[in-house]
C-alpha cells in the first residue's frame, strides 16, 4: 500500500492517539453544529439548489452531520480494534470533504468580494484556508495510521516483526 505520510501527530503524539482525537473532534463539532442549526436563526443557502425551503436545507445539513458522527464512531472503533476496514469510510469521505471545504471557502470568499464585502471575503479566505490546512493535516494523520494498520494486516499474523507491537 505504501508508507505512512507522517510518523506522529503534531510530533509528540502517536498516530493512534491523533486518530482517536480526530474522531472525537469530528463528533463534538458535529453535535455543536446540529445544535446551532436548530437553535440559531441563520439563512442557509446551497450552491446549486437554492430553491429548496430553509427547513429542508436544515434537515439535509443535520442528516449530513449525523452521518459524520456515525462514520467518526466507526473510525474510532477501527482504531481501537486495529481494523483498517472500519477506518476506510472516514478516509474516503474525509478526502472528499476536504475538497468540498476548499471549494466552499473559495466560493464564499468570491461571493463576498463580488458583493463588495472586502473584509468578509478576506476573513473567509484566511480563516477558511486555515481550516482547510488543519483538516487536511488531521486527515493525513488518520490516513497514515490507516496505512500502518493495512501494512500490518497485509503481512499476516505470523510474519510480524516480534518487537514491533
């Protein structure tokens, strides 16, 4: 499969700890987002389907966040049980979400700049790109642990190095 992209999380924690922390962070942010969706008055807009009613858009966002919670739980289970198959949905979805986040940040910044809100567009670019960088790094940590587990499973039970457990 290849080699892991990084060997530790933030140069001081193991990939396993970083993967668990990433899963917990995803669950907490999803729960907070679900609470905010239904308690704060925000006009949600979609890029392509702007004709949908606000209630439908809120339900779609909430379902997406519930799926994120389930996939993060599955990833944490995979880390705990050292099963890379449980981690695979999070790894695949995480890469797609990183691309979607980048597109969303650029789109929103351009809309702010076109509407004349220079400060809003600049904040979207700065904070949004910082979020993308953090998200991609956490994805790389989880992917590196996924590759490590996959390589260990590919070697088989009896061909593992005796002191590398």
